[in-house]
C-alpha cells in the first residue's frame, strides 16, 4: 500500500486564498482611505471596504477548508533497482 502525503502549500486552494486575500487587503486599505466623493457616487456605500472584507472572509474560508480537508497524494516507493 502506498503511503500518503499532504499537499501542503502546493494545494491550489492555498494559492487561490493567498491571491484573493492579498487583493482583499488592498481593497480594504483603499476603502479605509476612500475619498468621500467616491463613496457618494456609490449611493453612500463604501464598495471597496465591503468588497475587501468579503474577499478576506472568502480567503479565510478557503484556508480553513484546506486545513480541515487536506489533499492526500500517494507517495510511490522506489525499489533498489530503479
């Protein structure tokens, strides 16, 4: 029977979470320092702030999913003649 190993940082969910989380942090910062005139154009809703926070929550859920249900990849054992 082949031994199994966790994918770890090479899991695609971690890559997606990292990118979405980075964009979420940038949008949140832009939302915090938003110009009041831009917020007024969006009917008084700070879209950058709320969008950034939603992206951070999404990234956190992806990390949680990857931690709770890690991918297991089989490890092939090499024989001495290989």
